[in-house]
């Protein structure tokens, strides 16, 4: 998810963007993967995760294909 890291670094600066990426993203992806596992094959799942300080939202979307492969995109918006 290099796009998300770049977006976070543009908003918060290089070190703070990396800190957010490394500390918050694992929890977000764990939660999102559970949602994908519950969804049907090829169903698009979308979710928004608001940062605790209210400074923005990480929007995640993805789907699981018939082979069980998962594709995910994530973007930040303020």
C-alpha cells in the first residue's frame, strides 16, 4: 500500500505519516480482512476508518475472488 503511505506522509510529514502507517494500519487491515472473509466471493467491501484525532479518514475497499485471493486498496482523505 505505497499509495496510502505516500498520502499519509504528504499530510502529516514523513516520520509522522510512517508512524501512523505502522501503528494504525495493522489494526485496520485485521478488521477489514475479517469483513472480507465474511463477504461472498467477488463482493466489493468498503469501509471507512476515522483517525482518533479526527484529522482524516482511511478508506479501504477490496474483494476476495473465487481462488481466495484478496485485493485491497486504501486511501487517506482529510
